[in-house]
C-alpha cells in the first residue's frame, strides 16, 4: 500500500470524532468497551450472588416462616413487573438494531419506550413498598407479623423475627435492584439525548450496545428475584 494511502487512512481515523486517541481503530475501541462492561457485570453477579446465597441459606433454615412472609406479597404486582421488564428487554433489542441499521426514529422511540417501561416498573414497586408500610411489614420498631399461619400448617404460626429477616432481605434485594433501574434510566436518558442529536451511526453505536447489556442484566436479576421472593409456597 502506498505511503500516501496509509497516511490518508491514518488521518481519517484521527478525524473520526467517535474514535478516542488511545485506540488504533474503532473495532478495538468497541471491543475494549464491551470487555469493560462484561467485567463490570461480573462484579455485579458476585455482588447479587452474595445476597442470593444469604437468602437461600435462611430460606432453608426458616422454610415455613419465609413461606408465610412470602405469601403476603402481591404476586399479581410482581408478575406485572416481570412482564414489564420482559417488554423493556424487547425495546432495548429494537434500539440496538435500529442503531445498527441507521433507523434514527425507531431508535428514539425504542429508547423512549424502554424508559417508560422502567418508570412503570418503579411505580409498581413503589405501590408494593407502600403496601408493606401500611401493613407494618417494614423491618424496624413498628414491624408486626403476629398470628400468621405457616403454609400447609394452619395451626402453626410464623415466628415474627424470622419473618422480619425475610422482609429485610426483600427490601435490600429489591431496593438495590430498583437503584440499578434508576441508574439504567439515567443511562438511557443520555442515550436518548444522543440519539435525538443523531450521534449514533451504523459505524458507531457502542454506547447503545453497552447500555443494552446493562439493562438486560438488571432484567435478568429480576427474573431470579421474582420466583425466589414471590412464588415460594404458592401452591393451593
């Protein structure tokens, strides 16, 4: 290849506004960003994994008490939130595809719908939290869980201390998940602004893909939380 061509290609990459100066080419930058996100998600898996392990240990130790506490959760609201997040994963996939194929309008709409569904999820979760406050199921001085029968054993009542442990794990796990949702909404707000300005192209749409990975991770965490918290001892 002639030297002039090499210099021309080099200058073209230098003038690519999406290419940071410490990367040799766009693909290298994209691979580095993807690797960074996967490493971050691995740390998140370890973080939530510790909470899941703690829950499972106490669930096995206080099986009936956790079942009684779980039955006070509104499974309809939990199932609705599950459906909402599954739909939001679809809109994220559409957003990534729209960015890859230069469909700016579809990209903006998909990101907007994802944010709306995220807000719906948080709204429903707020209703659930309010119900727990009204029922005095929030761990603390006002916690009350008296004479609640253990599923399958109507003559045995759940231990309030063990039930309080369930709700402590419930609020920690769902609260941290909601915090990740709020962070995700902030990321997608930035993506929406960038998409509105027309910054994303088929050649450069890495932020949309990275944001999509984060959102899918948050959705997957909820897919595990829902059956663990809501569906134990739901048999007739």
